[in-house]
């Protein structure tokens, strides 16, 4: 039996968790959980200017929210810590010592200006574009003395000159070949003694015993460099799996231009974590090519790198909305009500005490809302009319539904009929209003829309009869009365396009 896999998600905390990063984290997590392996979170905070503790906390919060629990990492600990790169300096020093002892690293004193001049010449000649290895052949004693004198230098990898092409078998992309002409004596440690990205990542992956490196293919060109470092250290090379980028609908790499890109922004708009995980998992992986809705459990049970696509995935917010809406509708009324409450509270519509006083009312409301929203942030606008003392009549809705003579007399008749209704339930309300339309010999829709606009302010609302039931008989009557009064007054609400008509 091969040892159980160890994978890692290694974000740089230079911003919040990006949608692309979240997908990488989901695949690593699902891979580890499927195989009974270990999922490590490592924070690559080596960029001192852009890495912040706040971003690290936000990334961890987003992962927790998505349900991506990690087995080793910040706050959890583990046998291969610390899990912040800034705390691993000693590990990098020791690794460089190992390479020095093995004769696999050398100091390079070429200044940035010299290097730039070399690059220009190489470009002009059209030959090998990398470092020309001047310092590789320096006399070791001379190099030693220059270091002792404090001359600035970097440490480079001494790549075997006969190394040839670098070939590896990517678990997603198949065989990948990098030609030897691209193999450079790369910098491992900078003049200020800090490790380069490629050095730190390789040392961390090697010392943390990472077996599979699953990451975005923006790192593909780093992989040959990292393979050379593994070889110089004599460490086993992990399996690499490079995930294709996520594109916006215009075929360009997903960015802020395409809308929200951080997990947090989706959370704030009222997407459910289950829905987001489901959707992001589908950006490059499929369960069977058909199934769209699946739980985290199913993902864990079935995830494999074999089913990860090599093609770029297109981020389609409409599909995400559809998936989110599906999850919202599947919730029980009380679950949905509890999820909706923070949104209603933030909008200043209600309080948790009100929920505690009349939970049944909220549980009746919940499925009506769930059927109509794709995101929880859409809920307040839909239910606002139930909570406000006064509502605004939308001028365009007034024009559509209340201005004809038929509509106005229908509304007046509806007020009388509804006021004398004995049982205030959606079914009885419907029977009452349909009967009324028949008596008046008008289309039922004329009655319904007139009442709808008078009571909710808009032609678009929750289902009418249920809305009236939830609003209550007295408040319904009061709103119809106020609407009629407004229509009869000199001031026509339909004219108030620039100033919504409030009452
Ligand atoms: N820290 C790198 C990033 O955020 C990831 C490094 C890796 O996965 O190898 O892009």
C-alpha cells in the first residue's frame, strides 16, 4: 500500500481568498479526504510588503466557511510546522547548507546592472536566455574571501550541465517537457538572505513530505526549476497536478473586471458555502459529466485527478446563481428563515426577538421567499413591504396596474370584499378575489395586479394571496385605502417618477 498522500494549499496572504485559490483548496481538500490523506495549509507570507495577518485570517475564515478543514497548519499545528514561511528561515538556511556541502550551489556576485547587460547581449544573439554562469567557475577561495569582505551576492543552483530536458508526468496535463535551453542556474537565496519563491516552496514541500502538488497552472513554468532543486537535494519529487485557469465569459483570465472574485464577496451576497463549493468543484472537474448538484460528501467520495479537465473553465455567474437557488429551495422553512434573518436584520426590517415571538409566521414566509431568490441578499427587497409601516408605490407599477377606470373600481370593490372576509387565509383570499372578478366581469388579473400594487408597491412581488395572508387583514385594508386615497387626490403617483410616492 502506498503511504497516504499529503497535499497542501499554499496561499500568499497578499489579498483575500480568490475564487481560483478556493478551487485549488477544494481540489486539494477533496483529494486528501478521498484518499484518507492529510491536507496541509501553509501560508506563504514571504512578501513583507503585501502579506498581512489580516489577509491570513481572512483566508482561514473563508476556508472554514467553505468547510475545508485542514489537518495541519496555522492554529492547528502539526509535526512539520511552523506553517508560516516567515517562521521557517532556519529550514531554508539548513537546506542551502546542504546544497553548499553537496557542491550544488554557488555564490554569484554579478550586480543587477551586469545581469541586465548580459540579458541584453543574450537577447541580441538569440541564444541561451538565462544567466551565463560567470560566477560558477570562480575560484572557491576567491569567492570565500569576497563573501568574508561582505560583498553582496546571491546563491544560485549549480544545475548539472548535462541535465538535458526536464520531463514530468503531470496528473492533469500528462507529459510535460521543458527543453534544456530553458534550464537556468536559478537564484535560491537573494542578496538580503531571503529565499526565492521556488527555493522556499521546494524546501517546504520536501520537508513537509508533500506527495502531490496540486496548484494553478500559472505555476507550471516554476515546476522544472523546483524539480532541479529536488534533484540537487536528493529528495523524492512529488506528483504535480496543474489546474487550468478560470476564465471570465470573455475568455480572459478571471479578474475584478468580471465582478466579485473573492470568496468573501460571495458570502456577503448571500451565497451558501455548500453551493459555492459545489459550483467551484465543477470548474474543471465533473462527477459523471451530468450531475450538477452534489454535496461535499459526494465530492469527497468521488474526487479524483483523473476527472480534472485540462481545458480552462469559464466562470458563469448564472450557473452559480442557479445552483445557489437550488440549495436555498432545498432548505427546510426554519433553516431558510434562520439564514434569511441576518439579511433582514441588516436591512433594518426586523429583529431576532420578532422571530422568537412568531416563528410560525417566518416559517410560512420562508418557502415563498426561497422560491424566488437566488441569493439571500435579494430577500430584503422582496419582503420589505411586510415589515415597513409605510411603503412606496412604484410609479411605473401604478401606471401599469392602477390607472385604468376598471382597475380603480376593482380595487375599491376588493377593499370591501376583503374587509368582510371571515377566514384570512391565502386560499379564501384567492376565492374571494376570483369571485369578485367574475361579478365585476373583468379579467382576474386586473383585480390581482391592482391589489398587488396597492399592497406591495410593485407589480413584481411574492405570490399575492400568501402575501396578503402574511400581511394580515387590517394592514391589507389600510394599504388599499391609502392607495385609493392617493389615486383620488390631485397628486397622481404615476407622475412621480423622479420621486417615489410614499404614504
Ligand atoms: N504561494 C503561491 C501562490 O499563492 C502558491 C505556491 C504553490 O502552490 O506552489 O500562488
